[in-house]
C-alpha cells in the first residue's frame, strides 16, 4: 500500500525539482548572465585551439546591437560602432594578442525596467601580447542589455580600469 505513495512522492519531487530548475534557468537574470559570459568568452583567446576561428566573431555578432556603444580605459577603444566595425575591432584584438582570459568576479544584475538589464561586474583580464609582456588587470564593466524578440542584446558597454584592485 505504501509503495505507490513512495513512487508518487518521488515523481512529484523530481517534477518539482525540474520545474524549479527550468524557472531559474529561463529567468531573465540567468539569460543576461549567459549573454555576459558569452561576451567575455568571445574575447578569450587560446592560441592552441582546434576550434572554428570565426565562431567567437559569430557569437559576438549575435550578442551586440547595431549600433553598439563602447567606452573604455586605454587600450579599450571608445565610440559608437556599427556591428561590422565592432566585429572588426574584436577580430583585430583576437588576431594581435598572444592569449587572453577573462574571468567574471563580483557581479550584480539590475532591471531598471522590464526590457532593460544593467550588469555591473568586476572582471580580471589575463593578457599576453605574443612573446612580449604579460599582464593581469582588473576592470569594472558596466553592460546595458535591451530585450528584443531575439533575446537580450548588448547595446552599451563600459570597461574602466581598476588599478590596484
């Protein structure tokens, strides 16, 4: 008599767990964080990679708006760029670095209105220029995403150098 109740309880618990996971995974905050991580991944470069060299550029193209506003501390450029210009900037960066790794540290996501998300995060950039200098720097990143029918699209990004942090 107890066996059907045990099976039913286990089934209901699994169903509840799956529902909670889907609700969390499909939430706007998680979608914006996935876009944020994908953005940083496009600027991460491993020289010994067997992957498609154009894939990061395709991912970047799918993340950014046209036009895209970028503001940054040196050496990051500042200005308003078309999608093609922004992709060219990323391609130039990827072609000229010896290696790059970006880690997202402290992160806060806010929704000033339902169709806008603001991400403030501290990132650590481990960068090498070929056989030349190697540096690890921290930047405060402020990213503004807009909800579109295609998903969350990055419209503005600011990267401010944080020396000594």
